[in-house]
C-alpha cells in the first residue's frame, strides 16, 4: 500500500528525515521536530512535549499549521519534482 503524501502549509511534501516547525498553546510554544518512519508511517518526535510523538497524518488536526525546514536550494529542488 502506497502512503499518501502529506504536505506542509507551503505545499512541500514532508519526508522521513525532515525537520518540521509548528506551534501550539497560549502563549505559543514553538516546536522544532524531526520526522522519522516507523512501520511505514511518518512519525513526528516531540521530545519534551506531551505527547512525545505523534503520527504526521494526525498532526494538523492538533496544531493546525506546520512547515518543513529547508534551505532555499532544497525547497527549489522539491518544488521541481
């Protein structure tokens, strides 16, 4: 079974090994989290926060917006694909 691509708020596909940024709460708490693959699913590791991890597929419903951390060159390369 092929995994459906999940894109950040800029339309960039999130991949294993990426770092994503998001915030939650009032006042906002910023989170910089690595994305790993486990059992065919993308998992966001949020050490120091509760929960300490969650699936990327459910992240948006909990925090709303998130973005992949990429250099300008990496972003251009992904946009070409």
